[in-house]
């Protein structure tokens, strides 16, 4: 090498020294001819140890091998270095001490003397900053820790290599570690969801002390006994970083099958990364907790068997529970945006006015009792949702079908009334019967005397026989009423036996047929022949059906139709299928005038009658109700003014104990 060229090299090296940039001079065979002092200091090699080496071999020895690069580094370096034009690329370099750093390599041809200038600039700080910025954007891109962890590990590989990476979550209550996320291609016994002990493990020590730990070579030294399992799996070195954000959250591990893979320099690289992992983990845990609470709330919301929904300020549905979806037939998507009155109309409640006006005006809960088109009764509550500034932003609606409850309440009230009435009637009837008997005896005697011809000639006595006849008839009408009251107040005296309900109804029809014909009414029988036998008191059931049918004939205008239908009772399951119960259902429908809504709940009350004075005692339906109850059944009524009334009687088919008072 001539003196002139050496002078030029010194000038070049001096310039790069002044710029604090490491530089190598190589010849066309890629051999290192010279290097400046900065390059010697950065790589920690003496110039004599480097000069004469092939640059490709030197770069291969000092750069980090990357498993995700498809070609070997010497080949890549050779391809770059042999180019005649200037090239730039980035690699991870390793100092003589083993410390790694990012380098940007620039190769500039020095055409005049057939040499090349290779500048290898340390860009570790810049590269780490870029990766940390990338990690920040990753954290903001997803709230799934699994997704974030996978993307983050791809970035971390740019900083340091590993064979297995794991994120362990600290469970303070159970004092153990849960494998929360895992990134590895090696065969391993570690699986997501497995619990790891705190004691006698390096990961546990990191959590307890909130300090990092490096296992340099597990094949020569194992400080924590349970880390031997790592060695069995082929792991030789590990680095563990605590994940801390106001509290210890867990530990981040990198494992390698190479000895002394990790050093203090890796620690300095990974500590800032751990802070980002802590942020991502806290966000993910918070999101998971919120999601879990949301799912619990949704499960609770859907578990309510009554109809619940929320509406926004425009009175449009935001969300509805499963009970409401089943009732209306809407899907969760279809129901969104539906107006309140549209929803109620689908349920069968026709309400033209706003039900929430009081809640909106006063910002207080409100209550309404609603009646459906089919006679069902609903309780409706509206609860306002108020924000921190006192503004109403939504309303929770609660709709409960209380028809059965109301009927039960009415039955209990009626049963209480009847029990009290029965006790009262029994005493009064016996007391009244005695004086009525005496009066009846005297009236008969007076009637006999009134037949005396001498009395009939007395002008003042002319009206007496008629008056006495009326008194006599009314006395016996009172006695008949008292008999009905006594029958009503005491237990059935009939005998229970197996009967055919259809045959019994036919017998009753024979008794009322003459009356129906007289009124030009038609009795339409729709009797199911395949019904099982009933265990009942035939006399009581005849009285039951007679009372109801005669009432239907009375309140139905001329040329009306009374339809009597028998069938097995059935219930509708949620899946839409019908299943028979153990009851026979008798439905008696007329085309009469109907019963007003305010009267339906009272029709089984004793002494309630709409017939003219002298034509009804008001005990027929009360006695009918009592008969049905004595048979373990129930009776319901549906009516619409101007269209008619339907009585639905349900009687159990299973055998009952003999209720005969004579047994």
C-alpha cells in the first residue's frame, strides 16, 4: 500500500473519527484494510485483530443470527458488499463482550482505488424508540391481550431473539401464577391457562421482589429448584421482567435453548418493553372485567322472566330481554329502534297515549295497570336513568303479566268471603227457618179459612185471599233461598264416582232443551269422544252446567247460539309445542250481551245478579264456583260486550278420594 493511499485513508478515517462514526475500509475481496478508532471502541476489538479479516466473516461473527431471515447473514452481507453501487441495510451487531446493538450499515464504493468504505453506525436508541412507539400503537389497536401479545412479540424479536415467550399473571388470592399468553414454536408442556407455583421458581422470585432475574446457564447453575423443569424441556437461559403498574400484575419471560443468551444489555432493552406490556395487560384486564360484568348483567337481564327493555330519549328500544323477544317474536336486532307503543301493540296492549310522560316530566318512577285485548292484566313500571348532571338519558321499562296473580287474589278474596258468608248463613238460615215455618203454617190456615163462603160475601175481605196467596208464595220463596244458602254453605253431600263428562252434559241438555227451543236458541255440541273418565259428583256437576247454560240462555238474545265444547287441556311450551295436562276442559260460549269489564271480577260473588228482582238470587255462579273448587278444578270467564261470554271449566281426570259425606 503506497504512501499516497495511506495518506488518503488517514484523512478518511480522521474525518469519520471527528463525526464519531465507526468506519471500515475494505478492498475488492471484502478484506478489511483499515478501521478508525471509533469502530475499534464500539466493537471492542484491537485494530490488529480485525485488519486482514474478511468483512463478511467479521460481520457474521459480530451480528445476531436471526431465525426468521430466510438466508444466512454471510450470504446477505456478501450480496450487499459485492454491489458496485452504494447500499444501506440494518443488522443487529454484537460487541466482543457479547452486548448487542442495532447498526445501520452503509457501503460506499471508493472507485478511484478500488476500495469500499463501510460505515456501521449504532442506532440502538433510535431503533428502540421506533419499536417502543410501535408497541404503543399496538396497545391502542386492540384490547385483546392475546392479540396484543402476539403482535408485540413480533416487534420484540427485532430487539432480541427467543425460543419461547410467556406472560404469567399473578393471582394474589391463590398466590400462584397463571400462564396468560404464550408465543413459541418449540414443543413445550406450558399451555395457556396452566397455573405455576410462586415458590422455588425464578418467575415467582421476580413477582415477590419486583425485580428482574436472568438465568445465564441452567445447565451449570440452578438457583431455584423448580427451574429444573425448564432445563428438562431444553431451556438453557432465561430472562424474567416484572410487569408492574401501580401493583404487581405478573411476569414476562423470554426463554432460549442457547447458553448465556441474555445479558444486562438485554435487560436494558426489555425493561421499557415491560412497561408497555404492563399498560397493555392492565387495559386488557380492565376490558375483561368490564366484559365479564357486562355478560353477567346481560345474563341477569335475560334471566328475568318478566318483560324488560330500555328506551332512549326518543322512546326507541335500545335493548330487550329474552322474555320480551319471545313474547313479541322480534329478534334482538329487529327490536332495536322500535317505538314503545309498537311494542305494546305486538303484546296485545292498545295504548294510544305515552306511558312514560310522568317519568319524563318528573324524572321519577311511574306505575300503570294495563289491560290487554284478551283480558290479560299487566303491571307496567317505568324507571328513569339519570346521568351525573341530572339529565334523563334512558328509561327502563318493566312489564309483568299479573293475570294469574290477579285471578288468584280474587279467588282468595272470594274464598275468604265465602267462608265468612258460609258461617254467617248457616246460623241465620236456621234462625230464620223457624219463624218462617210458623208464618207458613198460619198463612196456610188463613188460606183455608178464606175459603169460607160467608167471608167471601164481606166486601172488605174481597182482596184478602189474593194477599194471603202472595204472602204464602213469598214465604216459600224465602225458604227456597234459605235452602240454596244452606246448600252453598255446607260441604257437598254427593258421592264421587267415575263419570263420562260427555254423557253428563247430554243429560243436562235434555233438561234445558225445551227452554232453548222456546227462545229459538241453538245448542251446538262439540264433544271429544276420546276423553278419559272423571272422578266426580255427578249431581254437583249437573247443577254446575245447568247454572251456567241457563245463564247463557237468559242473557243471549233470541236466535242465539250456545256452543259447548269438551277437550283435553293443554299448555304451550317455550319451544312452541303443545302438551296435554291432566285436566278436561269444558268451554261454554254464548253469543249474548257480554259482561262489562268492571263486573267480570265480581260475577262469582254471592248475591250479585243483574236479573230483575225476583228472577235471580245471585247464588247460581257462586255455587258453580264452589262446585268446581270442590272438584280440584278451576273456572275462568272471558267476555266482550255485544259479542258474548265464554266460561272455561277445567276438571282434573285423576281419581280423588271419596268425598261423600255419608262415608
